[in-house]
C-alpha cells in the first residue's frame, strides 16, 4: 500500500477530511502511524512484563514446552512452516490487546492531528 492509498483509506471515515490536501493527509498518517507503533510496542512490553510478574514466567515455560513437544519428529520444510504457525497461534492472544487498543485510538489520533494542522 502506498502512502497515498493509506491516507485515502485512513481518512475515508473522518468528517471534513476532504478539505485537507493529500500531502497534509500523508504527513498526518505518518505521525499517527509512528504514534501507533510506539503505543503498540509499549503496550506489548507492559503486557509481557505483567504476565511475567503474575506467574513468574511459568506461562512462557509452558509455551516453550508445548512448542518443543510439537517440534519433535521429522524436520522438513513443511514441519518448520507448521511450527511457525503453531508458535504464532500460541503467542497471538498476547498481541490481540495491543492491536485492539491501537485500532480503537487511530481515528481519534487522526482527528487530533487534523486540529493541529488547521491552526
């Protein structure tokens, strides 16, 4: 997706966005995407630290043991692909919360940046 396509997609549901030029929309999208990335990484780190503090990292040990149990056996390309899918599925619940938070706040951050550019 190009910068123009992303700006058009993100501003589709924003009221009064047609008055803003495409260059300004792209600048706003760049700022908001940086804010989204930082927020996602901070939320992910906080979540992992809290999970570690709650049960002293036992869940990480259980995840590793589960993945190691699936890893035993033959080692082919398809086996490694399956392992990556299983590993992703095991970690996915930890990623859902930060993605949901970032997705919820994206439009409000876009609106706030629009107000800053209107001044």
